[in-house]
């Protein structure tokens, strides 16, 4: 059974604003679903997002090969 988190709960875990998490949901950066007025994220999707590599600020090409 999936455990669901709200955008506010995810924001609290990541120490960011709920607005940022809602924006990421709208942009598709975090897998989520809109239920009524709320965005919900499964625990598994949250873990996947949390453990995914993030690009350093100002360097969008950090994962690209230099070969």
C-alpha cells in the first residue's frame, strides 16, 4: 500500500517552501497528482526525487560528458 504525502509535508522534509514543491509538481519535476486543491506525492516518488542527482546551480550541463 502506498503512503501519500502532501506538498507541505514534502516541503518540510526538504526544508523548502510548499510553493516550490507545488511549482515542481506543475512542471513535472516531481511525480505527483492533484486531488482537489492539493498535490499529493507517493512516498516512493518522494524517495526517488530525494535520491536523484541534482545539478549544481549555474551549471545545467554538469552531467554531460566532456568527451
